[in-house]
C-alpha cells in the first residue's frame, strides 16, 4: 500500500523547466514581461504543483539564468538561456 503520491515537480529543475515552458507560451506585456500569476495559476491548479514546488522552481530557473524575476516579484522575463532550453 502506497500512502504518498508521487510529486512530478519535487525536483526543482523539473519545476523550473515547466515554468520556462509556461512562460514561453504566454504573450508577454511591456519589456517582454510575463505576469507571475499567468504562470502561477496553471502550475498550481492545472498541473497540480504545490506552492513550495513553484517557489523552488522559480529560484532554480533564476539561478540557471532561464528566467529573470522582477524585484517586486510580479513579473518574470524569459532570458536567452531559457529560450535555448526550449529548442533542445
């Protein structure tokens, strides 16, 4: 009997890759910015990720240079390394 369900986004890099994919699918606003809630909602409610997995994924994507998080936390910007990731 298995009491714990598997979490597909428990690995921060997997979560980061998914967030980059979500950010690339959304039409950016001014200065190539994507509102954080536009990637937050599908990650949490459609893909059933958790808030902790979302946070870890954002941190990982920023550390790897895939996304840039605005200092206010309301926007992300897809960086060239993130675009390269999508081409692989």
